[in-house]
C-alpha cells in the first residue's frame, strides 16, 4: 500500500468572521501567539511524515506563500544583528516541506476545494487538514489516523464527541455499534448538520481526514447545493458506497480558531501552558481575575 506522504490544506475562505482584520490579510495568517495559524497545521503534517503539501488559496492569499518562502533581506538583517535564533526560525520555514499552491477562483465549497487537488495527488492516499482546527498534540491524532489507514485500507475521518445541542453545526457520524479497535469506528454514513434530535450520534467531524484517491471520483459526481457549493460530506456519502470509511475518535489537543471567541480561547490556553510565557501570563491572569472581582 502506498504510504501517505501528501496533504491538502484548503485555505481559500474569506474569513468574514474576522473582519476588518481579514480585509487585507488571510485569516490563516492571523497569529496564535507568535505563529500564524496555518504554520501550526503545516508543522503537524510534517511531524506526521508528510513531505508534500498543497495549499488551496484564493484572492488576497499571497501572504501565505510569502510566509513559507525565503526572505533574503530579512535574513541578512537578522544575521548582521546577531539574532541567530530568529534567523533559524525564518530560514526553517522554507525547509519544512515541499509546499505547492493552487488557486480556487471562486468559493464553491470544501468539496470543490479538495477536488482541485486531484492532479497533485494522482492515485495516492492523502490527508486533508482544515486550518481552523489546530491540533496541538505532537501529531498524535494524525499519526493514529494514518496508522488506521495502513491497517484497514479505508479512508479515515476524525470525530470528537460534542454535546447533542451542538451537533447541528457539524457533520455527524452514523457509526457501526461495535468498535473496530480502540478509538476507531466503522461508518455506515454521515449526516451534514442534522437536527440534534435526529442526529445518528454526537460524533462530530473535526478537520482531519485521510482519503484514498477514490474521493475525487465521488466529488465529481456530487451535484452542487446551496450557493452552488460542492459539499465534502456528500462526496463521503458516495465514497461509503464503494469502500469502507472509518472514524478516529479523539477528545484532546484540538483548538478551534475559526471564530473570534474560539481564537481568543485558543490563544489563552496555549499561552497558559507554554513554558516561556506561563509564569508571567499565569500571574497576570490571577491578578486580573482578582482585581475584577471574578472570584
């Protein structure tokens, strides 16, 4: 079986929830602490053994390719100033992986964005990683998903258990009752954004996928829906008719940066646990809570 060595990162969204900050910069480049969100995703992919990454971009997304490119003037300035650690960080960005780009001319949904990777992927298995979901877990989930793909030979989707009232915002798994192995279920189907009382489970699809190349044939058969968009979930439904699809269930390590309040929560949680920031930041939080009379 071909090893999973390629990843696709759809990054063509408009980021309207973060306006006006995203009027002139991609939402994927908004910083979470001292790194843009998309850098976390690329580093996760590399840590899991991915060597080639395709980023699906759109209008106004040039900052993404600039970020992962060399910057000779900046490098010279850092070298002259003796800022060797900063220089290493900047140079290292260009050496993370073989990063390629293709532009999605119009926003036609996640399924359409993924379908644009067909020529890049060919007949190989590959990973799809949504940049709104940061996994800060040393790539444990992605490695587990790739391992499940290697053992069972079918596509694998990440799911986390959410409160039933929240399942209306996600694609919900319809799993077989028996586990395939610890933390892995076999899917009978998926339902996109179901009413909570009708949802087949509270397992919500969460931003990481390992697909066989058969998904491209399925996406080509999907009829556009609302807004002329092609939904990835519809492609997965067709994929289930042809080959097994599994769900990797997880419960830790995920940070949502797709909405301003969740972006703020992620920043606070990550800063709270980062060794170089934690002592001063925790002291600030304790003082803030005390002086505002919150406890």
